[in-house]
C-alpha cells in the first residue's frame, strides 16, 4: 500500500470509527504530503461515509452512529475543501430540506441531508420548525429541483400537504419533486397527499432522489 | 444483540389540536396554552371531540424543559408549543441548569389545570417527558449522542438530573389529583438509538427511574408507559406483562382508569390511540422485575 493509499484508508476508517480528531489530523497530514484534496475527499472521507451508510443499511450502525460518522467526515472536509481546485461550469442537483413547521425533531432530517450531500447533492438545509412557505420560496430562489420534508409528529404532518398545495398554487409543482419522511409518515400517506416519494431511511432517500431526478450515473461528486 | 422491538407511532390517533374544536371555544392562541383555566377549557373540549374517557394535559412536550430554562415558541392553534433555540452547547452545561420551581411559570399553570379538572371530577392523563424529549429542547442531539459514546458517566448524571425533576413533577401532579401519569420519551426509541444504546439507557436510567415512579401508583394513581418504553423494558428482560381479565371489552383509556389500584404500570397501547379497544378483555400490566 502506498503512502497515499494508507492516508486515504486512515481517513475512511476514521470516518467509520467516528474519530473526529483523528480524521482532522490525518486530513492535514494528507495535505502536507502534497496529495490532491479531491481524492482525499472522495476516496477517503466519502468512502468512509459510504461504508457507514452501508453499515446503517445492514443495521450494524444506527442513526446516532451515522451522525457521529458525519461529524468526523465534516471535520475532514473543513480542512480539505479549501484546497479543491476551482472548476467552472460544474452544476450539482440542488434540493431544499427541512422539518415542517410545528416540529423540532431534526435527527432524521440531518441524517438524510448528510447522506444526500455525501452522494453529491447540494442541499440547502432550512433547519427545523420551518414555515411552510419558506420551503417553496427557497426552492424558487435557489433553483432547487426537489424538496425534502420530514416530521416526527402526527400533529404536523398536514404541513407537508400544504407545501404541495402552495407549489401547485404557484405553478411550481410540475418542475419540483417532493420527498417526505419521518416517524409517522408512510408511502400510503405520501400517496394520499400527492408527494412524489417517501423513503423510510436516509440510504433509501438517496436512491429515491436519484430515481426521481433520473440520475443514473455515479457522476455526483461531493465537493 | 438486544431484542428491543420498536413501536411505530401512527397518525390515526388523538394527537393534536383540532381547528374545528378550537374555533368554537373563543380562545386565543398561544394564550390558551399558558393559563390553567384556558388549559382546562381546551382539554375538556378535546376530550369531548376525541370521545376519550379522560382529559389530557399539557398540549406539548416542552413544559419540563421550559421550567429548566428552555426557550419555547408557543405556537398557535394549529401547532402547539415547541422548542425555539437551544440554550446549551455542551452536556456539562446541562448539569448547571436550575431545578424546577413548581410555583411559577407554565408548569405551575399545568398543575393548576390538573387541580381544576380534579375538582370537576374529570380523569386526567398528564403527559410527562423523559430525558431525550427534554434534551431536544435544550441542546442539539448531536452533543448528546457524542457524549453518550465518549462520556457515558457524565450523560448518566445528566439523565438522572432530568429524571429527578420529572419524578418531582409527577409527585406534584399526583398531589393535585392526577390519576394517570403518562411517561414517554419517543426521541429515545430504539429506532433512533439502535439496540446497544437503547439497552444501555434502560440499564442506566429507564428501569431504575420507573422503579421509583411506580411507587407513585396506588388506588388513585397509575403510571402509563409509551409502548416504545414497554418494548425496551421487555426486550432487555427488565419487565414482563401480567394479564388481567376485564369483565367486558373496553377502550384502553377506560380500562386504565378502571385498573387503578390493581395495576401499577400499563402500556400495551399508546394512550393517544383513543379508539383502541381491548376487544379480548385482556388488560396487560407491565410488571418490573
């Protein structure tokens, strides 16, 4: 194994093992050795996050584990990202994500955002308890292609339908995909309110977003 | 691997404030969430609307956290009070939060509402929150999860600091005639924590906490548990179910009221699922080992 490969493996393993400090240290060491930041991100950090996602899918890791893995990944990204070369004309698929108004449970939303970002999507995170109109306004202003909404509470599920209604009223529904998720949400509910898709977990959310946006290649590079 | 099962919350239950109820009451929101007398009006109206055997209080899961310093968005008639912004950025800060003063603020109003409802011969279910629900108002969950992995002893202290306040709240409510003390902590479910961490929480907190809470049960009071908590106890071997035969099929809430004095803990269904009927006449007491 070359010195570069060894460092990439350490980055990847550090993410899987949730060792934020180790990842940050290794990322600096990797840069100091003169290796390209892009490879460090894709073959180190994103590789680690994909492995964490795989473990999550296999039920070896759980929500809390993946969140901590992502902390480690972001610690590395903070160091490597400034050293990425500028690339003109690159476009990423953009989405808006948030927890609907009235609810503040954002763990699941954070996880979906992390996995979508890891998969190369540009996610605008509106946070939790998001006024319904803000989903639509932000999507319009930012030129997003899809909106992701979540809630853990039965009382606030209706807000998702309101967002779809606002999209229709504003003539934006045709060009905007809507994905929903969260504890009490189901495919049945998605069908009922006319959402484009429902996903049960963060890994499925990535597959769903790719399917809805007809993304068939793996050309979504995380930057 | 642990055998903790998950209970899925569904949306076809009584949770929430219904606009068609509130518009006829002449209440203003969020003011109605803040005062004992308006809480009573709202709670009774919702009881009638849901066809429930009991009134529920409060209308959110932020009362305990607010009483410890949490910042709340009081909401409106559609969406009730919820967390606004976090007040802690480290778990160490949580240990510095004040004890609850039950003679002031919204928590005092909730207790006042309990007392009024008791005076009107209403059965009241008081929803009390577990530590994860309270923490959701006070601090970003990522700090909690990280500390649970890196500083488990410190987190145990945090859980017990909050747990003691919850116990005090339950005691105060019991003094004011609340017959059904309902404990839930759904953000701390196995679906979020995973089996290993969920088992650890039962061991470090939930089981010993409920051993204390069940001491509040007597002829007038029963402790209700969220089915997520029940599954966690059963899956870790900390509890078993004891079947009690009812004389007739009953809605779950009604059965709980009738079982006061015969069962200390119950939790075979979510208490918010008011339409759930024990058709087989089997009431299941949760018995801690």
